[in-house]
C-alpha cells in the first residue's frame, strides 16, 4: 500500500511543462487544478504521483504560492543556494548559522530583538558559529596545538537583525540570505497615513504579515481614535477614551504566542520557531524532523569483501587490515523509524551526503539484499534535519544539499545531547541488543572490555556488518513495541501517521540528482557530454555547443541510474538523456562490470555497438542477481568497500554506437576528429572500406581488423 504525502494548497506541481496547484486529497489520491485560465483539474493516485516525481520533467515545489516566496522570486534571480558560486554559498551557510544560534538563545529568553540585547549576546553567538566553522576547517584530522584557522568577522547587531527579518520575510527560506550588496542602503518599510489606516482596527493590526511593532500599532490606534472622536464631536457625541500606548502593548502581550507568530510570519516559520524545548524535540508526522549522527561502532571488522576470506591461511587472515567503522544513521522523530544507514571507514562529507540521498528514497532493495522479510519503505522529502557539530554535518555542500531539497538544517548548541535524543538512544540500543556476542566487540570502555582480545577475534567483514544492522533494524527494531511510542511499533506508527497526516512530499528525481548527485565537469561536443563512456545530450547542450565560448559544463550523475543526468547550462540545470537507451535504470556497478568484460573480450575495439553493450549488461545483471541472492551484493554500495573512486580510466576511449542516433537530432561534427575513420580491409586482393554500422565485433582481438576511434574526453 502506497501511503499519502503531506501536501498543502501552496504547493505547485509541474508535469509536461504545465503547472498545477494542489486542491484536495481523497482516500485514493490528490486533486490538482491547472494554473491556466481553463482551471482544468487532474487527479493522481498515491502511487501514481510518487512514480511521477521520479521523472526528470516533473517538479513538486513546496510552498511555491506563498506570498513570501512570490516576493522572493521577484527580488532574487536564483531559486536554490546550490547554484551559487562557492564563496556566496559559503556565506549563506555562515549567515544561516548565526540566525540558527540567535533563535536558540531567543527561545531561551536570553536575547530580545533589540540592538542593545543582540549586541550583548553577539560574542556568545560568535563563539558558537566559530566552533562550527572550526569543525569544518579541522576536518577529520586529529587536533594539534598551533593549527591555524580562519574565521569571519561577526556582523553587528543591526545587521544580524536585518538577516533575521530577511529570513522570515522569505518564509524561512535560506534563499533570502543570499548577499545583495548592490542593494545596500536603508530599506526599512515606510507607511503612509492611508496605508496605516487600512491595516485594521487596533490590536487586529498587529496580527498581519506587515509585522508592525507594538509601538506602531499603538500609534495607529491613537490616530483611529482621534479621527473617530472628531466625527463624534461634530455629531455632539461624547469622545471615546483613548487607550494609552502601554495599555495597547499589554493587550498585545496577552495574545497566544504561537497563533500570533503564525499570523505574522507564516505557519512553517512558526513550527520551526516553537519546535525546540529542553526535554527534547517533538514531531507529529513522518519526515517532519529527522536526526542524523555518526557513531564509531563498538566492533572491529575486517576490510575485505565477503567470500574473499575463503581459502586464506591463518597468517594471511592476520595480515588483513582491521579497524572500527563509523556508522551514519538517520532516524525519523515522529515514528522512530530508521530512514537511512551507511558505513564509512572514517567520518567524511561524501558518505553523509550519500545518507541524505538514501533518506529520500525507498530502500526496500537493500532490505531484500540483506534477507529481510519486511520492506524498508520509510522515506520522503526533507523538512528539518538535526545534526551535531560533526565536520561532515557543518560542511557547506552537506547543508547546501539540504537547502536545495527545501529542507532546513538545524545544529543545536554542543553539550545538549537531549536535543537529539532519538538518534543518540538508538546507538545505545545497538550496543545492548545487537553487538553482544559478535566477535571483535570493543565494548563501551576499557574496564568493560577487560582482557578480551578484540583485534584477534575480529572475523566479521564490512558487508556482513551492514547486513546484520539492516536485518536488525528492518525485521527486529521496526517491528518491536517501542516505549517512546507508548508500546506501538515504529512500523505501525509510520503507517498510522502517514495515513492520518501524510508524509513530507517526495523530492522530485530531478531535484534529487541536482542536490545529491556526484558533481563532475565535462567538455561539450556535438554529441553532448561523455561520462564513463556514455554520451548524454539535450537541447540546452546542443545550443551551448553552438553558441557558447565556454567548453565545459558541470553535471551531476546518480550512480543508481545511468539513464539520464542533469547538466548546468548558465544558471539552470537541465536533464540530459543517454544516447544509448540500454542504460535506462542501470547502475554504475553493473556498467563497470560490463565495461570490464567488454574490454577483455574486445581489447582492440574502441567502437562498440549498443546491442552488444545491452547484451553484456543483461548478462551482468543476471550474474549480479544470483550473487545478490547469495551474499546481498547490492549492500556493497553502503559499505566502505563500495566507495566509488571514479575509475574513469576503464572508460577512456570507449565509444558506444547508439541504435538510433538520428532520434536525438545530433548536429554534424565540424572537424575530422569528430568522425570515425573507416579502416581498409583486403577483400579478394583489393581494399574496401568497412561501413560504419558493420558488425565487426566478432573479428576477435586482432588489432589489425578492429575499428579504432580517438576520443579527446
């Protein structure tokens, strides 16, 4: 059963370049209204919409129709922080850190929104921000005295308050923090007398998005009363008693805090503002808030693939590298479901980014590979992502990726683990319920370890460890009554809340690849861009090749699907399809194995037909499926052994002839190096040129009978 997503009337859906606004949800799906004058409606079922979001031409933009977002689009040219240059992107992350710590102090009542109060607390905020910046610069190297680090000068109190106002005016979007130095100057709102009269009567004027101060409301109130008294004087009616400014301010202070903030700043901003409290953080629906942390597993493992240990002598086994692995884990606060796990040799931002990608996708394939009986369909879009000050979590690219999928990173101050109580507790659960009895356990401290020879007893490989972790989480932890859920299991809690309140909408596949895909740069030719021997093209790339003076573009690729990528042309990202259709849905691991096999079989050939490649891919997938049934081979992608190093030399010079190149309307190449040069072949005493589409793949490995082609990729 496909569970519903949590949509609002401010969300915009784009399908086939038509835009729709969400209207209603039924027991079977969602109703959207076209934004064109026709106002036609369309209906998508729960599963149908989730399948749509995986297409490259479909976008779901949360909060698009909010008034603040509309204003932001008029004043800002970009719609995501990730498209900015590194310098500007880093400054946005830095400003967001100042605002985040300001909110934390404000919630505790330690700072007010006055320049004097902010000025007093600014040194404390600076220390917290610099601690976060120091974690980034320190990386994962052991701390040493005298290490030089660079820090930014702090903003003044007025500037920080201006950042807060801009952030809130943008509906809590970090895009509102993008530097706009060319728009410097006094930009405070000035109200005319007529505008002030139209705001409403007295106290109601405070409950608007104009965010008038208490003093302004009091002055407006006096004006309204004075005018009313003039009218009453003409009519011979006694004047009304004008309330004092202090009286108006006291009445405003009695208003409900949450309702007042929601009226002035928006519901989303109010949820973020009132989310934290000292005993922990609450969440009411799936994916509203996830907590991520890293944990050095209390177990020494062997860095080798499963099966590679067979036949080794005792001396060879002793010589294999051993060590403790780090586990990156994400947990959903509302349901206590684990929404992602990944092993790493050392803490690093790359695996933390990969974990974010896993959080936003269905992981049932990993559960099947591990041998689980339950599925692992706990996923959705990102809303609030809470982490500590780990170097991977304060990395600019990690936080930018969260921004780009419309999530909000949250980094509470250090020394308050209760603010991430859910993820901290599950590591303790692993230590008490899973690790006891496993060979190579290190225990929580030297006293508990005693004289147990952890390194000598180590016999578990990394993929075996991740398999046991997935088995425990998916089949055991998710199906056991949870004390924090009043005895309900995490699985049942997820299903219940998802049905009642919905899940944060899935991240559209195009946005996922832009945010989490591997970033590469490639030169553009008439065939588009070539990545790992595969050609990708689109209309934007063809125009870039013809009209641009630049030669390279940035692109992002998803190693789980090589059928299409996203490329950056100018300030926009466009989907580009593979010329060779055989790569749709194929993973990098399958293509790497197939390319290696093709290299061995056809060592002398640089040009290979798509039909041959497709045949090799199918064969590799069959072998991989058999291995997966035995060992869960797909789990390599979430273990240290599965880290991809790019191995681009394997694909150097490899060219794949597509079955239907005309279907992409490729422009002709304008020089000799862009064409295949047919070689001469002796037939009955004379030389004849071999046609370009000839099946020359069965000629063996004789280099003299092979079609060669030079690639300048």
